[in-house]
């Protein structure tokens, strides 16, 4: 007779209930953590341990492959020579009668990419029914320097026909990503050498000015249409742009086109509001570049400069 083989059913591991304690392996968690923790904390601790391991591994790689600062600097400036990239590299908005400008989120990320051995991330510290607390983190893996920038804001979005309302899941995600991008940008910029950031911003502005000059020379009507269409997506009408410039569009000069694109970037990134740069309620706001063009128009027509 053939010997019959008895099938043994595998036993399933018991699922712990909330409040039960679990024992963590020695390899999991930071030093000093208790070996036994509440099951509700195990996922958080495992995520912390995983992130710690990733950072330690990245630091080891950074020590083996240190950055060449001169090559990285050259690479950053090369990126800023691309007109398509330079368009989104700068923001601009008025404050107290002066223009405030700086590097955009895109430029900060590109500088970090070219500089190398930089790790950055966005973390949600807390999220409840009323507020959102986030943190942008940037770490230089070679020097072990780190910068954290935090932001805490109401869990609300603005609707033209409803005012401030509670966001749905998609709107909340977009709100966190937009505000978080600014935190990450500010953390990265504090980590980077300031002269490198300034040179990158100047190169991007130089590239964009040359591109705008050629664009206006080739087809001023098309250049005007593109900027008007871009602003229309942000709720800024052509009439608002005309009010700011102080004249019709076209004509538009290269400085005005460069500044309008920087203003667009600031509004899109969430650095500024449309009402900061445009008379959304009918009041007149004039750009710096419009004064030069108005003077030129008046001189050609024999009138006095405004």
C-alpha cells in the first residue's frame, strides 16, 4: 500500500488588535527606541527607520562621489541658457512701491539637481479638519547641513462664487503641493551658496531678455497673444494687463514681456497673488517698464512724457 501523505494547513499569524504591543527586530528603529511598541505606532516607526536607512546610504554614496563645484556651477548656468527653462526661473511682484524678485521653485530644484548630493522632501507634520502643518526639508549629504522650512495654514480654498470653502481630496492635495513647493524652495535656497543662486538668476534673466527681443521682433502679435492667454488661466484678463502696462498690447517691449512672465510665475507658484500686480478692482497699477515705453510713444508723437 502506498503511504498517504497528510496535508498540513499553514497557520496564519494572528493579527494584533489596536492597543496590543508588538516586538520590533533589532534592525528596525532608531537607537534608544523601546523594543516593544504599540501596534498603532509600528507603521510610523518603520517609516522613520526606512528613511533613516535611505539617508545613511545616500551619505555614504555622497562621500564616495563628491561634487565637482566648478562643473556643477557651469552646469547650472548652462541650464539657465535654455529659453524654455529661463521662462519659469524667476518670479516678480511689487511690494511697498518696489519690485521683489527671486528664483522660482523650478530654478531652486534645478540648482539642487546640478549641484548634486542634495536631498529634499516635503513632509506633512499634521492634518486635521481646520489646519494643515507642513515642512520642507533640504539636506546637503556632503556637509551634513540641513534646513527646514515650515508652514501652517487653514484647510480652505477660495471659490469665486462661494468664498472660502473646505477642499475636496484633489483640491487639498493641490493646496499642500503648492504651499509645500514654496517651503522646499526656501529650504533649498538657504542651503545653496548665495552667489551661485544670484548668478543663475542673472543668467536666466539675460537669456529671457534675448529670447523676448527676438520673439517681439519676429511676431509681436503672437508674443502678446501668448502672454494674454497664459494670464487668462490665472483669472487675469487682457484689460488688467493693459491697465498695468498703461497702453494697449501690442506694442510691448522686451522688459515688459520679461517682467510679465516673472509675475506669471509668482502667481502660478503661489508666491504672490494676482491682485499684488494687477488692478483687479479697477485701480491702476503700472509696471516699471511701461514708463519707458510711454515716454518713447509720447516722444514719437511730439507730446510730453507721462
